[in-house]
C-alpha cells in the first residue's frame, strides 16, 4: 500500500504579519501597497514575502519584504522600480 503525502504552504493573514516582515513595504500607504499588489497579480506574477533580488541574485543582506516575483526571476519590493520595469 502506498502512502500519499500532501504538502502545502500557508501564508500569514495580513493582520498577523509582523512589522519586521513588512521590510521595505512600510514606506508605502496601504492603498499604494494594494495597487502594487494588484498590478503584480494582474500580470500573472506572484505577490510574496522574500528577500529582494537584482539580476536574478538574492541580496542576502536585505530584509525580507513583500513584493512582486516577476517572471520567476526578480523579486521587486519597491513600487517605483516595478513601475520602471513596466514602461
């Protein structure tokens, strides 16, 4: 008989996110954050908490931040950088 193991991932609800987890995102108002998240997801990309990347390489010295994982390569936490990418 074979056993099936199902693994899942959970995400903290917004009310449970620690201030430290917010990283760079605390610079933005909630509405700007919501717009950034919506733009990210409308492109089919993921909104997630992780360290930012540059040229596909993670900045191990940076704090985790909420941002957009663009094409599975770049994790962008800064709304302005994201907007520049969209031009």
